[in-house]
C-alpha cells in the first residue's frame, strides 16, 4: 500500500501532530506513568521520564520512512500532548491496518478520543487509496474503549476469547472495523445511481413522481445482513421458493398488486415467491444490477425488484420473509450489496437492515 505518513490533522477541537522529543514530559505526566491508563494496554507503565524520552527519540526517528503513522494529540490553543493514536499493525494481503490509542485520564469523558479516531480514519482512507479496512480492538472489560470505536463510526465485529495479552494477562478481545465502503459519499452514491439507471429522469413514469412524495433507494451490505433480524413463524401451508409455474398464474398475481408492473416480468425472469397452499401470496424478481466500481471498490449488486403481496395475504409477514430469503440468496451468490430500487416502504425494508442512501422525485435527486 502507498503510505501518506504522519502529517498534521486538525479537527474542531484538536490538532494531531508528529511527536518531538521534547514531548516526553507531557507524555509521562499525562498517560505513560498512570497505571489506570495502561491497565488494559499491552505495554507497561513507564518507570521514569528518561524511559519515555528514550522511546520518543526512537519514535521520531521513524517518521522519515513515510510509512509510520503516530500522532500526539493536542487541544487547539495548547500544544501539550494529552494522548496518542497510531497505526500499530498492517496487513498488506488484506489492505488492513489496526489502530491503537490512549488518552490522559484528566481528559476522559469529553469524547476527545472519538473525535481523534474519526479524523484518523478519514485521513487514512483519503491518503491510501488501496486501504480497504481499519480495525481496532479492546479488552472486553474496557467497555469505554468500545464506545469510542462505535462513536467513530466503526462496527462491532465480535469477540475472540483469550486472543490477546495485556497488563492484566490474557484476555477476551472485542474487534471493531470500518471499511472504505462504509464511508461512501453522497456524490459517489449519486454517480452510482446514474450509472445503474442512465437517463432515469427522462422516463415518463419517473417524471410523474410528486415532489410531495419522494421515493427512496436503499442498500444493505450483505456481509452485515443478519437473518435473525426478522423472524416470523408460519404454518405448514406457507412456503417459499423460486417460481417454476405457469407464467399466466404469475401475471395474474402481479396484476392484482400493481398492474403496470406486468411488462417488467417475462417467462425468463428469475422470480421468488411466497405461497399459501401452493398459491402465490407474494412475489419479487431476483435482479442482477451488475458490477460497479465505487472509489476503486468493485460492488456486485443485486436485489429484490417489483416486490408485491397479493391483497388477501398482506400484513401476515409473508412478503417481508420473502424479501429476507432473497437477501440471503444474494449473499450466498456472493453479491456485495442488496439494493431496493424505487420504494416508499423504507420502514418495512429497514427491518432487514436496508438503509436509505438517496431520495428522489420526478424533478430529480433530493
């Protein structure tokens, strides 16, 4: 990976900068000498200032290689270092870096570290175009550190038992991560939308969408899909599967829901259905929207399209269970994202983890 190196980062309240050897007094006084700060860290409390000075002398010598990321944290208007944040591990194979941090106890509880962590995450993704994943970990007993990671936008990935060792001994470790794709900008989503739907706002039926009732576009990163997010128990007469029946029966079901959808279906369409006693109760196409590149990342996108439930079977959970099953199929087929196009049912889809990324009306994207 091409590295950007340690450069000054400024936030609303903080300045993150390179260390100088003269920082050793502040570093020792604010955190390296405090056993409460180092309790859950992997390095021991420093015995004296000379130890800290020697360490900083070594650290500052690494900056010239361009591959070191190691910041001292200062508050605007005060150049004394109060904490540290750095890249502590790098995996070239998976384009991943791990961050570590600590903060003087006098500054806890002010969301300073979350502000610094969020800024470093953005700096690293902006500076290393092939960086894909940033992780951070903490001893499961240090719950405050986990809250910092969540506030910075990271996702909780899980716990590995007895996986690391710190000053308290071997411990269970909580893992958090954030991917480049988690930081996709609105502009990138707009570009992706136009790529998937060229000339979209020139279509007559799109122009009729009222400014008072904007439609939504929704995405779900399929690695984050939780099949347990929605559960509904059904009797044995309710089943789900790919549709293999006569097209006339499918067309009749579609006509009973949204008649103008019928032209979107054909005998070659890949359709998934919910059934009651073998009769179509709900339906949707399993659509392939192709592969698209977003900021250097290739996304394979698919989704349930033209989702409908026959009126007499609505409000029973059949339709949403069908969509959940289709989302699971897309994940099994190695799609990266599930995509809901042109919907007003955002609360419904959000039960499965889909999130709105754009809204639009006949006059364009809002």
